[in-house]
C-alpha cells in the first residue's frame, strides 16, 4: 500500500464516522475512555486505592500508552497537523496523556492526575456521529438571541445577591456564621438559587425575616430565564417551520398562509403541493 | 353456563372496565391493593411491627392468597396466556404474590418483602378506565419529539457535574468531606439539581467560590428543559389545530370548533371524520 | 329612619365595596384584622408572651368583641341569613371569634387559639374590590383545562417517589435514618421537590448513587408542569384575544385574519374598524 | 476655554457615553468602583483585616476622595443640579462617599461602612452604554402587564405559607423547633420556595406528612409564575410582529423582515418609519 493511501485510510478510520472501520474505531475508543474514567473514579476511593492501587496504576499506564499511540496516529494522518494540535480536541487528546507522564517525574504531581478526568470530554467527539448537533444549534441559537435578556436577568440576580448578602452581614454578623462579606455573598447565592445547604443560615428573627423576603424574591425571578427561553424556542421553531422557499428570489421564511413572497412580491407556489 | 362463555364472562369482569361487574371488580381490587400497600407502610414502622406485627402478617397472607387467586383467574381467562404472563402487568401481578411465598422458605428473604410495594403499580391498570391516556400520550409525544434537545441538555448537565465535581475534589479534598471522585460527583448532583442537603458542603473560600459559580450555572440551565417542553407542547396543540383543510379553498389552519372556512366561507367537513 | 332602610344601609356599608362608607368600612376592617393577626404572631413568641401577655390578651378580647359585633351585624343585615352563615366567609367569620370564647371555658383549648390565624383569610374578602378575580379566573381556567395533564404528571411524580423511596429503604435501611417506609417516602418527597433539608440523607455509596438518579429524574420532570401551564395560558389568552363577534350569529372567537364567520359562514366586519 | 464650554465639555466626559473621552471616563470609573468594592470584600475577612487593614484603609480614603471629587464635578456640570442630586444615581453617588466620612466622627459607625457596598450599583450607570435597556424594557413590560396574575400567584403562595406554617406550629410545637408562629412561617417559606436549609425540619410523623403535602403543593405552583411569564413574553413578541399594516390591503401581521405584503403582494412601508 502506498504511504499516502495508508495515511488517508488511517485518517478515515480514526477521524471518520462511517459504518465499518471508522465507526468500530469510535466505539472501541469510547469504551476504552469510559473504562479509564471509571478506573479513575474507583481509584479515588481510598479503601480501593489501598487494596488495588497497584493494579489500577498498571491499567492506567496501559491506557496512557494507548492514548499516546492514538494521539501520535492522529497527528500523523491529519492533513493539517498544526490545526489539529491546536484544536479543542487536539488539546483534550494531549491532556489525556500528559498528567500520567508528569507524575513519573514530578513527585507532588499527584493532584494533577485529576486532570485525566477531562478525558470524558473525548467521548463527545464520538457523539458527533449521532447528529445531535442540529438540536444543540437550535438551543445555542436561542440562548444567543436571548443573551441580552439573560444578561439583564443575571444582573438582576447579582444585584439581589449583593443587596441581601450585605444586609445579612450587617444583621446577622460574624457570631451567626456570616463572618465576612464574601461568605455572606456565598450564603445569598446558596439561598437565591434555592440550593439551601443550611451550612450558614440566619438565626436572628430579623435575619430570618430578611432571608424570607430574599427567598420569595428569588422564587419569583426564577420564572424569568424560563419564560425568556420558552418564548425564544417557540419563535425559533416557528421560524424553522416556515422553511418555504420563493421560486423567484429563492428566499425562505414564508408562512403557511402567505400567497406572495414577502421579499420580492412574486406569487408563491401553494404549500403542500 | 358453557365453559367458553364462562371464561369470556370472567374475562369481561376481570379485564373489562365497563360500568357494572367490570368496573365494580376494578374498584374492589383498587381498594384491596391500597389497603395492602398501607399495611406494608405501617408494618415497616418498628413500634407498630412489634405490637401488631402478627395481625399485619395474617392480613398479608390473606392479601397474598387473594392476589394469587386473581392471578390464576387472569391466566385462566386470558385469550393469549403467554402474552399476559410476559406482559408488564402480568409480571407486576406475579411480583405482588411471590415475595410472601418466598419469605416462608428462605429465612433471609425479609428484605424481599419490600418488593411488594410495587403492588402500587397495579393501581395504574385501574386508572385506564379514567381515560387519562390521551393526555399522557400528548405528554409522551412532546417528550419524544424533543428527546434530542433533552439529550443535549442532559449531556450539558453531566458535563457541568463532571467539571465541577472534579474541581471540588481538587480544591476541597478529603479533609472537607470530598473524600473521593464519586462522592464529589454526588455533591455536584445534589448542588446542580438545587436539592442541597448540606451533608457535604464546601468549607474553603475557593471551594465556596467555585460552588457559587456551579449554582448560578445550574440556575441558568434549569430553564432549558422547561423552555424545550413548553415550546413542544404549544406546537403540539397548534399542529392539532392546523391539520384541518377546507375542501373548497384548500387552506389549512381551522380550529376544532369551526364550522365554516375562515378564508372562503364554505362549510367545513366535521373534524375527525 | 325606618327599619328596612336602616338594614339596607347597613348591608351597603358592611357588604358593599363602593367608595364612601362601604370602602371605608372595608379598609377599617382590613386594618383591624391585620393588627389582630400581628398580635397573634407576636404573642406566640414566648419571651414577648411572658412580658406583655396580659396586654395582648386584653387586646385579643377587644378584637374578639369587635369581630363578634361585626358577625352579628352581618347576620342581621343579610337578605338571606342562612346562606350567609353557611357560606365560606360566614364560616371564616365565625371561626374568627369562637376560639377565644372556647378558651374561657375549656382549659386545654390553648392550642385552639391558633385557629384564629385563619382570620387572615378574611382579608381576601376585601381584596374583592381590587378586581383581581378575572385574572384569578384565567389561571383557574388554565389549571382546570390542563387538570388531566397535571394529574398524569402528579401520578408520575408519585410513582417516582414510591419507587425511589422503597429502593432507599432497602439500600440504606434503618441504621442510616431510613427507619420506615413512610419515612423513606418523606425523604423521597423532600428530594424530588428539590427542598433537600438534609435531615435524612443517603450515607452508603449505593444509596448516594440511587439518590443521584432520583435527583436528575426529578430535575427533568419539573419541566413538565411548567410546560403544560405555559402552553395552556398561551392558548387561553389567544382564545381571549380573538374576542371578535359575528354580527350575524353573535358568536365570538374569530381570529384577526378571518374574513368569514367560522360558525355560520356570514361575512365578518373587518377588525379594527 | 470659556467657562460655559468647559462645563459642557466636562458634562460630555462625565455623563456622556460616546467613544472617546466619555467612554474612557466610564471605563476608568467602572474599574475604580470594582476595585473599591473588591477592597471592601477583602477587608471584611478578619484575617486580612488584621494583616493589611491599614493599607486597605488608606486605599479606602483614596477611593473616597476620588468619588467625592467625581460627585462634586457631577454637581458642577449638571444643567439641573437639584434634579441630579435627588435622582437615584445622585443619591447612590452620595452614599458612596458619606459612610467613610461619618466613620471619622462617629466611633460606632463601623457598621455603616457596609453601605459602601452599594457603590456596586454605580456600575449599572456604565451599563447604560451597552444598550441593554430595550431588553430590560421588554421584561419589565411583560412583568407589568402580568402583574395582576403575579399578585394572584403571590397571594396564593402567602396563603399556602400561612396555612402550613400555622398547622406545623400546632402539630410540631416548640419542642421540635417550631418555637413561635413567625418561626413557623419562616420554615414554611424555606420549604415552599424549595430552599430547604434544614435548620428547622419536621420530626413527628404527622408533621412530616403535612410537610410532604406542602412540598408537593409548592412543587405544583412553582409552574404558575413561569407559565405566566412565558405566555406574556410570547405575546409581547407576537404583538411587535403583528402591529405592521399593509397600506394596500390593510391587513396586519407582517414580520419585521418582510418587504412585501403576504396577503396581496404589494410593497410594505419599512418598519419603524
């Protein structure tokens, strides 16, 4: 087999998603990634680490070698190597291997090993073959076209957090757990988002009264992002629904009831034949 | 009464939902199921179990005999016995009796008895007579046609959980309760879904800062599934409306209540046939 | 003044809401109710009760006499006395006075006094004059016409609660706080509704895993009631918007774009003049 | 430079938002505000205050002098000085400087210093240049036109809180943490808004049962404000679309992007003039 054609074939297998070798490679890779992430999870439990730490380490070295091989192959068969290396997935692929190597040389790099968990992001590459992208695009477009409304909402939420956080710092004070302004803000965020751990909670009657107002306020404003996105998604899908093309000016976006093109004024062919 | 006709009559009573014997049987069965489940609930409270355990056990034996009889009758009068036994409700009916019998023979099967709680699922069979199904179908159809958007949402949520969970494992560490990666993920899920037990909560300032970002992120993304479903349900109901055509001017978009075409004034054919 | 006309005038003042004596009486009553409820709140704090309990009791007697007088006057001037006494507000008016009298005669009736808090419901009568009713009706109509979808949702939620509650009872067991089935169901409700007190929380890894699944499930299904109500409210308001009447058959419900009545086929007058 | 023109130029720089001196001043001011607020945050942490308190105090004096200078300049160059001083931002500008001065003269005014945090509100003035206002207006208009529905919702929520709060006071009582009616109401608000700190939680089985009902109720009603706002936002955007009329056939319902009437094919006048 000539070298160029081998490279093209390898590219097809590694980067391709068609049924056959390309898809099989993807599925194999996904399984390996998920096992390596599962090993990572299990290894972080200290009892298991003490008992089976050595076996898990051996497995980890194996996974890293495999991913290194894959990374090298990807670089080798990329038409534009630099573009691949600097791409999002190129960096994720690199990050999947580096921490293990570093832990050999740098003694305190134990913590760096957690970075390996971002290997899980590599699974998303495989998801490309499931054609979820168009759906994700609708969501992203909706979020994008309502980004100003969402900014207004986030600014309102931040104002609520700052106002109630500093009020509670004044009212409750350090002796009730509101030891500093940042900690009060943390309390306000925990409360406004309705998470409510209870690690810091108001103890004075006045503090509980102010907290009650904060909660009812946040209860009311949680409706805002939902309303914004609902409205946007409905419009987005109505826009998409009206994918009727004018034969004259080739433009889309005509409603079902339209008789004439709204862009050029020519008569439209009736919908549904 | 000839055997075949007796079997048909029994089938009508047991499986049927028409007013009369069929409905009465359903109501009687529902009451028995609910009482047996209530007995199960009450029996799980140790004080009550110590005092009235024997009576409750006697009642349980009675219920089990009743359900066994019913199960046998259902098998007997089914036109297709194998289909019934392997159907969802067939298995639920079997599960409603087996645990009690097993507890006689296997000493450690005490825990199996909780399986009897799934008897409550048998109540849903009775709900069939309330014609809720068409409503459930609209919901299921909406969920189904937005399943890709919901998958995209769930993948985003899982990414947020993995990213914040592993970050917190790094930042807070085992001494603050984040003893392992799975436990950190558990914390992240408790936080992102805004449940917020407070059994694990960040204690370092940096951890509280990262947790704050996780909370605000999750607060924003909770809007996504709601927006998706709202948009879908609205379209579903508009689709139902716009699928009616005028025979005269061939235009769509007539409501269920309309008798005449709103575009040309001709009489419309009645909806649904 | 003749007796009949005095009665009619009294009725106007007490039950009426027109500007003048009727509205002034309403406002005076609302203020008295709110003060009496505030006194009740304050009196329930034991430190205040110990210091000012006597004064608050004196005030309470005064309020009760006032409400008794008002109740007698309402009965006196009602055109249909029996209907008033048995109406919702008639019973609330009675409940506002009875507990205080009972506490004189029955020594252990101290707890009954809390019933007086339902005096706050009497404020709603006054709200009638604010014409909020039509808005409330839109909401109630929307909730009503989507009651089947909401039932389907509630049944799903209850199933989730029963399934996860009994699973956790099996997995965590009494030693981790899941002492009985009802208590496990309480945990499941606290979790599924995202309240998350943390008074009972899973401690075993398997329990935490199951709880995580329960949380993500509930996170997804919280979108359902919101979506249902959004869709319903939009349709409700679109229905109301199309309040265009046909001159021929006097029926409403025509869209802005309609040229012909969809009920009788006659030509409609164009919208907006 | 004549005095009047200097004043006008100063006004342009301080109040203006055009690219050049006006925008540069805004950006400089925003940076200074954010640094001064960050200093405030950091200063409230007692360890940092003990170590670097003196430096932070010096910085604070500098910031205050700067803001005082800015305040004086704003008064000087305002065309209508009284209007500026009494405006929202005029008061916020004053509040940004006063607490520091007061802390020199009044010894116990330490707590007043927290008021300085409202300097953060001054950042919003700068946001004006980002044209977020039209988006905020859509939100405010939607909230405004659904304010009656939201009032009905808030009244319902308050009724739920009062009913369940007083029930729990009766059922759980002081020995389980429900020491007074206001505290029970606080519990009810924490529960209904799904915050769920867990600082007060029901301990008796009956209390847990009632709390469960309260949670499921609140779970169902959280859908109401979202549904209201979604419906309103969708209508708001449809209203914007449908207010454009064709001059030829007098029909409404044209989108912003349309050039020709979809009903008769005539050219439309461009939107917004």
